[in-house]
C-alpha cells in the first residue's frame, strides 16, 4: 500500500473499482437473456448465438494481460478511464447494429474496453488498501460483480421484453460514460510501479493469436479444421511460454508461476472454476425461454437466484479468508459448485422451476465461497510491483475460463444440433446437449477441487 493514499481517496478507488466490477458482468448476464430475441431478429443458429456472447469474452481475454502490463508501465488509472470510454462507445455501436457482423464487431471492441477495466480495477484496489483490509474490500468488489450478475437477468429481461434488446446496450453505454466521468473528476492518484519498462509486443501478439486459434477451433469441431486450429493453439501456448522466459520485460512473468505455488495453483483453480460454471447462465436462458416458454422477464427472475446468493455471501467469504487459509474456503466452494452443476444435469421438459432455482442457489453459494478467497490468495501472494500483472493474470484465467466454457457449450451444440436453429423439431437434441454440457462441467468442477487444495499455504 502507498501510505500517501488518504482515506477519502481510498474510498474513491473502492467506488470506481467496484463500479467497473459491476459493469461488465451486468452486460454479460443481461445479454444472455436477450439472445433469443437477437436470434429471431437476425435469424441466428445456436452456435451463432454463442458467438454473440463469446466475442466479447474472447476480445477481453486476448487484451487483458497486455493491458495489465501496459497499465503497470503507463498508469492504471489512465488505462481504466480510457477503458470505460471505449466500453461506452462500443456499447452505443452495438445498440445501433443493423447486421450480425456489425453487432459482433462492436462486441469485440466492447471486449477490448472491458479488458482495460478488468486489468486495472482490482490492481488499483490492491494498491490502495493494506493487507489487513484487502480481503474485506476484495469481498465488496466481488460482491459488486455478482450484483451486476444479479441485476443483469432481471433488468435485461425487463428491457428486452418492453423496450427491445437494443436498450440493454444503450443502458450499458450510459453506465460506462458515468464511470469515465467519476474517474476523471474524482480520482487523483496514479500507480505505475513498472514505469520505464519495455512493453512486450511480441508476447502479447502470440498470446492473442493463441486464444483466437483455440476458440475458433472449438467452434469448428468435429471438422478437421477445428482440430488443426486447436493444435495450433497448443503450439502457440508452448511458444508463448518459451518466449516469455527469454524476454527481459515479459507481458506475463513466468517466474510468478514457477516460483510461487500459491499464485500458480490459485490461477489454475480460477481457470477451472470459470470454465465449469460460466456457460450455465447461457444454457439455462435458452432452456427457460425455448423449452419452458418463459418470457425474457420471467427467465431473468429465475436466473437471478445464483448471482443474488453470490452477492450476499461473497463479502463473508472474503472476510473469512483474512483469518482462515483461503484454500480451504475456496476448495469447499468448488465442491459445492460441482454439486449444483450435477443437479442441473438432470433437467428435462417436465423439470419444475423450483428445482432449477434450488440448483442455482447451490451453484451460487459454492461460487461465492470460492471467488473472494481465491482472489485474496492471488493478490496477496505477489509483491506490489506485480499487482497489475497479477490482477490481469487472474482476469485472464477468468476470461479464458469463460471463453472455454462457452466454446465447450458451442461444441456440444454443434455435435447435437449442427447448424439448426433452436425450434420444437430439435428440442430433444437440444435437451440432450444441455444434459451433456452440465455433466461435463460438473466433472470438471469436481476435478478443480484438487487444484485448489494443491496451492499450499498463503500465511
């Protein structure tokens, strides 16, 4: 912590950081509810609907670590404020999109703005608060994330039903502009502990191309091109690691993984957890509206169960991780999340809505126990000069996990539905795809418990 940061300015950092933590999950969860409406307007297949959601996540994952390093060099507040503006303008562009291509392009730019926010918000918060208070404020930050996830389905469903899906993007653009104004007017401090270091453009490019290859490959399986792209992605990962170990100022410091067990396994646990849980909202939104015939508004009211539980229990889990080893709390949360996903693997046409809501409560409670302690473990395991990179690395694990989760969902849709639009004639195949996805994600989450427990002691 910088002792020169006054209490009022620490509060400002908390406000803008939690505002950024709210903004992007609010967008993602509200768009999930609006996907069927977008699909009807643009005549999109199930896989194409997946790309509307995934294009934002993919762009954010590509640029997160580069922007985190760039912010360490040139200033976190600067990158955060510009990210808020880019996010707002791209949201407005999405609101006026007249074709699927324009919508996807706008979503990519929106993801770039989101990466600038993701990579700096937690780093600014960690810079401003001491270790003794960090679990508490990170819990508040994570709670804000889940508040965005909570309000997204409800407000997104309400706006989609009464104002059309474009109203979601107008609202997000306005919130982005508000956040930009708050930072410019109120936040005076700047943090750039890596000032003077050279930016690793080559490593950033290899990382971005690798993520694109993996995601495109997943969407094109089982075709041969899909396998080749995934293979190219794995080759890119190996090349990236070798390149970063030989670079003086790497965009991602590999020594953090080699020499810091807590950092390495906490990030691996985050990757697995987000890979296992992210697609649940996307899949259930389609299920509730297509199979159950619910309106966007009613579907949103069901989906709110998970993030509300997250928002309520995340601050408690964060405070507990200040006293108890984070790995114990986070690992228990991972196991409970696996149980929630397993319950969802049994859904069918006749499944009652109360069962789905109960499974989402279990999933949300598990995620709340996992996320805050895991974030605390990552950020508290590194030196101050690595806060930006650590925050961006954790964010990359989160977004890469989200990206892979959506990629797996699209792969399963491709295997079961092909290029068909979701319609009554393919409802049996659609339900089979849902059950397969939830079985796979439950098994993955259960395996993640071992990664979480392997991180070692923080204190």
